[in-house]
C-alpha cells in the first residue's frame, strides 16, 4: 500500500463514486452498487456519477443493468487502469460492495490516498473498518443500505480529512508494518518452542496399565 493522501478533488457539483476491481458480481458486487446508484439518483441533491474501473466476465451484464435501471448516463465503464492514484484523484468516495472479501487491498489503497470509503461488512473489509472508523459499512447485498451509506459519505465530504486514515494505513497495513508483525510473531513462536518448561508440559504421559 502506497501511503500519502492526495489533495482533495477539485470541487464541482457532481458527486463522484468510484468502483475499482474485477467486474464479476460474485464476489465483487458491482450489481449491488448499480442498484444503489439508481436509488441515489432519486434521493441525492445534485448530479452524481459512478466511475467503474476494471473489467471481467460480467461487464456486459453490468452495462445492460445500468441501462435497464435508467442510469447509463450516470455510469462510466473505464476498463482496467494501471494508475490507481490517478483514478482516486477523480473520485470523492470509493465503494467496495463485495459479497465476500478476504482482505481488501483496494480499500486500503483508497484510504491511503485520502479518500472516503464505503464497504460491505464482510471479511477483511470489516476488519479494516474496525481499525479505521471513518470507513462506512453497509450490509452486503443491500442496495438500500449501500445507497444510504454513500449519501452519508456525501454529506460528510466538506468536513472529511483523510490524513488520519492514511496514517493508520501506513502504521498498521503497509508492507513494512505487516513484515514487522510477522517477524514479531516468528520471534514469539520460536521463544515458546525453546521454552523447556513448555516442552515438559507438552510431553505426553503414559498412564499406568497401558
């Protein structure tokens, strides 16, 4: 994860939501986000736009769903991007609507770039949110909850400062920080194995009569 928050996106009237990942409804949940955007179109004051960066087997299905929901003009399918920070510079908030996520690297990358984030309360996403309270969680497979969380993030934009979230990412989730934790765990395990008292306690005993 590359730490260092980006400057705020130049203000305009459009609320820009980002999705970054493989376009595969299970597990990534872009279909849930599209339905949430359709709900938001009725609720939000002012224009909004979803920038979907990525590709995958459900891209055509997702484009058709956007059309059927009446939000084709509000969604841009960008394809893969090699410059994630340039993508983050274009958005106000990242949505991670996964149905399942073991870790959540893209969430950490957005937070390190100083962007707000809304994510499903699943797996590694929920664990990251527990460490970084500014992450807003919504139930997986719930367009209404996701829409509400994104609307709340929009209301919080004027007062949002991403420096604290970026600091926590750098301290707890950077490659260096995770290496330090693994090294500490290794030292702890080796210390336990070299403890003679522990070895005695773990030596199996044979009961009389066996």
